[in-house]
């Protein structure tokens, strides 16, 4: 049988990368840091400041699995992160949780008690023009500015391949995801809490998405003081949010104030070809910078996956297909197969399942794509 173009690409990739790649179909990762950021300025170093950072405390956890019968445990931590009293950085409480299941993403993070500590130190070098007399060079001060920052991240990801038969050529599936959680707890300017959810397919083409951010808007109000006859300056902090939803091929935007509760169904059509594997990658990331809560532990769920009438579908991970809430259009007729033979027998029109070992080949391909993002997150965590 002639291989379709995408299968030829996948097989070529597998031949060169099978020795090093891992087909992790479910991943959970959390990480968080408490750090000092700083700059050093001096005419001795030129016009550009020297930037540096250093961890006061750091933690991370990572779990993964690649079979339906052995889903990994959650990745999590919940503990005090220690500061440094010498620079005014107190201890803070952090928690992070990520757990993935077929059709479900759970992720949440929280940071409490962070107070930004800022400090400026000015010193003067020895002036080399005066030999060993230790005369200070007041024309070239060295200014060191430091501040503390903190971040917490949780990432949940699952990927699935569906083999679909029962028709010829191209057709359309309708996918609905339920996003349920909230953003809250940002306290001061610079704090933010975020969610970033993305359902994508091959080549990271987006199918559905939701991004939201909660942040502080600060302004100064002046209130008349009857005792002094003057106006007192008061800083006012309000929580503001923005939300972006990608569905049916279009981004939609909304804005508001206060804590943000999200209980949204996002949906859209997805084109597929009978006999070709349909790949979906569901990735949920929750993030807090400073103080805040991004809680989507309950949860992002595949609410429905509606295929054409009389289609046959098989989830190649071997997961319980009920997790994907698969249904069929029209009169509701169709078959949710529990084996590859079932869906293969339903093809029968020349668009058969390729005779190469499809699951291993394509999982490697999908995991390679996801690995790019994972490596990037690890690099950021190491900064």
C-alpha cells in the first residue's frame, strides 16, 4: 500500500530519532523559584548595566507516563520557600500541582506572603592613579540595585492519536473543551496570575485555546485631610483581568475588574482525513508571578468529541474512550472501537490503516514537538 505523505515524514523522523526520543504521552511538571535580580552600573563598565540573578530557593517535580494502564502520579510541592533576612526577603508559602489523565488536565499554583525587597548600594573603587594610597575614585561610583522576585508554574499535558474509519476523504469533527477554574490573590503592582490552555495538532497548529491574566492596576488618589488641611496621597490597587478565547478559528477578547472565575465551553471544528491519524495535544499551564492564585485543578476537560455519523474511531493510547466523551452526529450511529482491528475492519475503501507500526512512529513525532516546549520551560526555570 502507498504511504500517505505525512506517514512518510513520520517514519523518516522515527528512523533518525528512535534511539533518543521517548514517547511520553502524559506529562506533569511543576517548578518555582524565589530569587534576587540585580544590576551593576558604573562608568567603569560602560553605558550598559551588568545584569545578574541568584536563587534564594528553588523546587521542581516532573512525572510522565506512556501507557494507558500506568498513568503517572501528580507532580507537586507545597512548602515554605526561604528568603534572606539580611536583604529584607522573608519566607513565603508556595504550592503547585499538576496531574494529567486522558481527556483531563489539572493544574494549579499559589504564592502567599511575598513582599518585594529592593535595595541600592553605592561603593567607590580605589583610584589607580594614586598608587597604593587607597584613595577612592569618586568619579566612578559602582551602584548595585537588587530586588527579589518569585514565580510558580504548573504544567499538565496529554496527547492522543485517533484512527478514524467509516468514510472516504476529508470530513469534520467537532470538539468542545470545558475550562473551569479561577484567578485571584494578586496584591500589589507587579503581581500576576495566568492560565494558558492550548489544544493543538501536528506542527503545533492550534485547534482551541484560552489565555487569561489577572494583574494589579495602581494609581494615586488624593484625599482631603480635615485635620491638616492638606491632601493625603493614597495608593489604590485594583485587580484587573483580560481573557482571550480561540474557538471556531477566531480569537475573542474580554476585560474586567476583580477576581476572575472561568467556567467556559470552548469549541470548534477540526478537519481530518479518514485513514490518517488524528493527533491532539492538550496542554494546560498555570502561572503566578509574585503573589496570586491560578487554580485549574478542577479542571480542563474534553466535554465532547463529535464525529460524523457512522464513523468508527479508536484511541491508539488504549485509554478508556469514555474519557473523551466521543459521540456521533446525525442519528448518533457510530462505533467507538476498543481495538485497532475494529477500526481497521471499518475502513474497507482503500484508505486503510498503514501497515507500518503507527503508534510508536507517531508518538515519537508528537513527543518531539512537545519536547521543544518542555526544554524551553526547563531553560527558563534554570535562569
